C-alpha cells in the first residue's frame, strides 16, 4: 500500500512467491485491511484535492526518506 498522510491511494500486486513469504503474511495480518471501495474513495479524494501523486506533482517534506531505486 502507498499512503499520503495516512490516506491510502494505491497498492502493488504481490506474486505467488511473495504471498507465501511468512514475513509478508505477518505484516499483512498486523495491518489494517482496506476494501476496494475504501481505496477508490480515498484515491478520488486525493484526485479532488489535486494531491494524487500518480496524476499531480507532489512536493515531499522528507525526500531523503524515499527509496533510491
């Protein structure tokens, strides 16, 4: 999942190998579950506010925290 200020807006699909990884399973079981409707609603909220990073340029407060690759 990807979030902006704790608002989820998209996710990455996991392949079969990742789905079987015990670390991934524990991580998933300890975090909140989102429905496709919730993700749709929050994603459109960010679009309405012109803050969706897939569609609008977004300034980052801590760009050094982003992965390098």
